[in-house]
């Protein structure tokens, strides 16, 4: 049984779905007790730490709040349902524990859901935000061995537009047999005109919304791979760094202690988005683990979602 400490509050391994998780405050410290396993210490699935345990007294508290154009608020109850639907969709489409899933989206609700859904099924997530071209995107997709990609139509930042789906298509076409991607989920709005490859590409909502809003989190161990990061600021670096569940937990704890040492200070939305654009997801996890709200400023968005 896993034991984790979170601001002097002990949390045991995830109970059955529907039971209440104890509320905890402060920065997460991911610890474990020795168990006889080749995978190291057993630990709580981080998806459950971020979502399930808030479903008791705080299910209606906003987990994500999008400001500005296309304002949106998602409660912890809604977030849980969305994460479980996507987790079911990914596993039904063949994504397995340990598989790499690329998230080629700006910071938005679907991005956060994708991170948590990957954690829930034991898949490894890698954030590949709007890349400067198809070639670096291709090389990273090949290097990480992604089997699935979540993308959108295009990103708008101020007046600048950066294509997502078109760039992804070019990257996959030029990668050829070197690429393992078999599934592409495209976040769109309504009948947005987007080129889709039959058998590989699917509209996100048309697939995900059909699945049940319930998925028991996978049992995780400290040595299980969980997250892949391509360090920024290293010209020509094509190889990512894989973090295990234990390493990711400790990284999250250190990040939150550094940015919010008292445990009660909010994390600015601009800082969360800045981290996302460098491929980091620890701030998202840290905010949700505290039961706080992820603030998305809304100046970067996917055009297809807003109908523009």
C-alpha cells in the first residue's frame, strides 16, 4: 500500500472510485514505503492525487478557469469526467501503459485533460507546443516514439497564427516508417474544415464523448516512466529526457516549494503557460494537487475551438 505525505497529511493508495479522498493543502511530497517489486515503491496515481480526492467536499470548485475570449470554467467534477472519458478512449484505441502520447496543443482545457488521462492509464506524456516547423516536430515525434497525438487546427497568439494540424501532417508524412503514430485526435469546433487522414485522424469530441466518464487509475510504481521533456535552450538537441513517476513527483514538489513556499500563494496563469510552452507540466499538477484553480489567460488559443 502506498503512503504519501502532503503537508503532514497521510494519503493511502487510491480507494475505489466514488469514495472521498482526504483534502490536503500545501506542496506535495511524493514518498512511498518499500514493497517487493521490480518497479520500485508503489505510489498513488498522480491523476487521482490531482482530481479524485477533491470529489468529496470540493467537486464543484473550479479546477480550470479560462479568462478572456472563450471564457470557460471547469469544476473538479467535470474534470474527472473528461479525464476518464479520454482515458477510456485512448485505451480503447490501443494506447497502452508505457506508450508515449504527444500533446501538440497550447495550454487549454483539453491539454490539461490529456496530461491527466495519460497519467491515469500509465502512459508517458510529452508536450510539443507550437513548433517552429515540421522538421523539429518530426524529429521529436520519431525520437519519443509517440503512438498517439492530440492536436488542434491552429494557435493564435495576438495576431500571429501558427498552424498545428498542417504542421503535424507534414511532420508525419516526411517521417514515414520512422514514426509510430497511429492515432491523431484533433480538437475542433463544429464543422471546422480540417484535412483528416482516414483511419488515423479523428475529431476529439466525436470520439471521446462516447466513452464512459469513469476509469479506475492504474497502479503506479516509482520507477514507471511518466513524463518526457525536451530541454529548452539547447540548439540541435533532439533527444528528450524521460522522468519516472517518482522523479516527476519530486520535481513537482520542488517546483511548488520554490514558487509557493508557504503553500497558500496562487500561481499566476502567465507562469503556468510559460512553463507549458517549454514542455513542462509540473505546475499544472502542483496547482491541481493543492485543489486550486489553473488560470488560463486565454491570449493563446486554438482557432478552430472559437470558430475563427
